[in-house]
C-alpha cells in the first residue's frame, strides 16, 4: 500500500519570504503555533521514515564505510597522490548533482528522481568493485556521485513537506538516528569487509541495500510537481556550473605537488573557475527556471547557513578521509583500528545532532546552539592538531568523540533554519542547496587537506614525500632500512605535514563558528 505524504501545493508566501507556518510565539511571530500530539508525531514517523531511511543510510554511510578501506585500496592500486580523488570524485559529482535533483524534484516529483538516483548508484557501485586501477575507480566514484547526489536532498525535501517547521527539530533528531546507524556501522563494517573479504566488496555490500530502497520507494505515492508551461531544463546553467567546479578541483590537485612549472597552470585554472562563476551567476539571474536557487541565496539566513554546512562538510570529510591514512603511516594501524578510531566521531556527531534537534523543538532557538557548542569544539580540534603525536589511540578516540558531539549541532540547526526560511514552494531547492553546500565543502576540504599535506612534504623534504607514498603502498617497514636518525627525520616531517592538514580542517570549524554568531536566523 502506498503512503501519501506529499502536501498539496496551495497559496503561500513567495519563495523569498520566510516560512511563517507553525512557528512559536515570539517577537514578530504569529501565535498560532500548535505542537503535534504524540499520536500525530508517531503517525508522521511511520508514514515517512520506512521509505527514506535506506536512501539516507546510503548517502550518509558511503564516505565513512569507504574511509576505512582507503589504505588497502592505495596499497592494491597504488598512486597514493591520487587518494583524495577516490573520495573527492564522488563529492564533485555529488556537488554537481545535488542542485539538479532539488531543481527537478520541485518540477517533476521526487519519487521518479529517487528511482533514477538509486539506479545510478547501484550500477556505479558494481563498476567500482571491478575497477582494475585508480583511474577506473575514480571514474566509477564520479558516476556513483551522480546517483548519491539525490539521496539525501530528496529525502530531506520529503520530510520538509510533511513536517511542520517547529517539529522539524524532533524529526532532524530522528534523521540523526539514521546517521548513528550509518556512521557508526560504516567505519567498522568497512574495516571488517576490507580485512576479511577485500576492499572490492565494500562497494558490492551496498548494492542489495540500494535494491531494497527501490522497493521501499515504490510505497510512496508518485505525484509530479507543478511543471510550468514552457519549462526547460537549464542546460547552460549546468554546463557553467561544471565549468566552475572542475577547474577548482584540478587546481587543488596540481597544488599538492606545487612546483615553479605548475604555478601558472594552477593560477590559470583558478582564473577559469572565477570567470565561469561570474558568467554562471549572471546567467542564473537572467533565466526563468534557473538551475541554482539564486533567489534563495539572496536571503542572508540561507546563504550563511549554507556556508556553515560547507565548512562542516569540509572539516568532517577531510578528517574522516585522512585519519585512517595518518594511523597507518605513522602508527602502522590496520583498517579495523582505523574504523574503531572513526567510531567515536560518528557516534558523537549523531548524538550532537539528536540533542540539538530536541533543544530546537523545545525552545524554538536555532543558531544559539552552535554559537555555544562550536567554541569548545574548535579549541579541541586545534589542540588535537598539535597534541596528536603524543596521544594514545584511546586518548585520540575520547577527544575526537567529545569534539564530534560539540560539532554535531550544526546540521540539525541548519536544515531547520534553511527549510523555514525557504518556504513550502522551494523545499526541494532548499534541501538541494544544503546537499550542494555539504558536497562542495567535502570536496574542497578533502582536496585542501591533501594539498596542505603533500605541499608541506614536497617543500620541506621531497624524499619524505616519496617515503610517504611507499609507506602507504607497503607499510611502515619500508623505513627499517634507513639510519635511525634519518628514519626519525622522515617520520617527523610526515607528522608536521599532518599537523598542517589537521589545522586546515580546524580552520573550517572556526569559520563555521563565526557564521553561527552573525546568522540572523535565531528561532523557528
């Protein structure tokens, strides 16, 4: 039996006006807020979540599951300097696809788009499992990202349509519960599968789960959106968007091995991206059906909230990607040990998201929460960057777990803030903008961490950069043939490079804190 939870589109404020339905009493707010009863909340839960929980699991768990397998993938396929692209290629495609799914979901209906996203994700997962080298794997991850780019945004938009604004804090807590399962199981599962079956089965494992998601999606009643007469897909906008994203990513990859010869190339790529961005913005302002929701980004609350998502995505994804590599190179850790180190991070993020969601529903306050929690969270991450060489694995796990709880407040707050400010007619575009910002941040953050890591090694000691690659391929034992003094020097250089990388991640958290302080969206 199909469940209908799409709301009827009726007269409502224009997209640029904040959503005013079901907000709590307060200065300038209506007094018609009426919280859902326990029975109504339970009914909403069982009508919505069975159909969206698996797509959200795949969207959240993909990166954490693969992170534990990265050292094994590099050891099998080589090309350590391209390791960031195994993650970043997925994120680049995810970045490009997210606004497309949000745009088309508002026009064509989200059920159809969910089938498309899941089909692409499955086919690409099989391709990745068969990849003979790093190039094919990167291509497969790129295609998989075009599927994965719709899973989170479409699910979030469906929740936004069905749940009143004030109640979305509670429901974001439920979504965080899915995040607990995905992010907690992901690293451990990735490490277990890699050790006992091989890294290729990490990709195959998600295939039957995605097939189950297709059958659950069939329970959703299909309902197309209100396609405007004369509507056309913004092909030119999509091409310009790609022309902006791709040069930036290539420039960041070249910057990892920065030399005098590569400086003009990097500068030219950044210049090309800047020109594409200017042309893209002008184009999106001139068309009737723009790919990117330019009108949403005119609202200060929305663009600031999206920048917060970008910063959090940059910090978290780079940290999750490179912690297993750090553990293997400097401590000789196995995939399972890396998974256990990532586990407190994933649990902490989910706990922080659940608690902040409950606080929002209880108080109606939004940006106050991360404005407080990000202060100790930022300080803890900065401390980790400098103190990690002397930490035991247990100390690392505890500090990273506490830090993650403090940083977990961002996503719930941002989702509710953006959906409330966007209004009911732009929920798909709003959810797509969040996924877009997260993907941009994750892709840029991973590339910038890799750039800081490899550029530091190359500038300080090119031989250390070569040994870093050999350690990833073979293991720490490659240093055994060196003199003790030289061996320690190389380890120190690699440790210093990772400190620069961790500080790069911490800088995104500090910027996120500043944005929370000045964001005007204070309550729903």
